[in-house]
C-alpha cells in the first residue's frame, strides 16, 4: 500500500531521483514509516496504529540531508483511531517538534492530519489540544488539518487557527 498522497505523487513524478526509505526495516516491531526524499522536500508518512514518538524522532535524525532542506512535511495518517489515541498522537507530535535537535534546524513544518473517517465535531474538539501541544513547540510551524467535510484549518507560529 502506497503511503504517498496524490499530491506528493505528482511531485515525485516530476523528479527523477525519488528515494523512499522504509524505516520499518529498522523498527520491524513498531509501525511503517516511509520517507520520500526530494531535492527540497522530505515527506514522512506514518500509518500509525499506536503513536511512537521515539521512532519518528530517531527517523528524522537519521536523515542527514534534512539540515539543508527548506521544507519538511509530515503526513500523519491516523485514520480510524479512537479519540484517546488521536489526542496521544498530537501530544507526541508536540514533543517531536519541541526536540532540541529539530528546533535548531529552523525549518517550516507542515503537518497534514488525515481524518477521513472521523466526524468533523471530533476535529473541532482537537483545536484546544493542538494549540496546547503544537503551537508552543515551534514558531516556524505551519499546520494543516484535513477533515471529512474539507474544512481544513491552518495553525501558524503565532498560535492563531484560521479557516483556509
């Protein structure tokens, strides 16, 4: 099963040296993390059953080219998780973005959170949690949340959530 989103596939089709590293070969007992490396983009897609903050942090540190990138996107796929697991995933992302090593990179991060099977009121209920765990982690963070009703909202480093 491909973990690249349609938009990323289009990007990849225009770039010759697409490299996908499957971190699951290094962490076979956890979850699959596919990392696609582009000249100016790193896309990290997680098909998560349980959030594994240390695995993702280690995976990011394993990419030497990340220090030269201007853009890094994490596609965090947690479709179908229960509310408690979803909230835990957000807290993990907050801790990842607070990591001293990642903070020193000064990148703009975009996190796309796929909620294809979750009701929109669930998305709305996550706003306070997102504010608490994410916006304080990195002032350079950009966050996009994609919900079932196609009403994503963006969180920028200042802490404001606005409808896109």
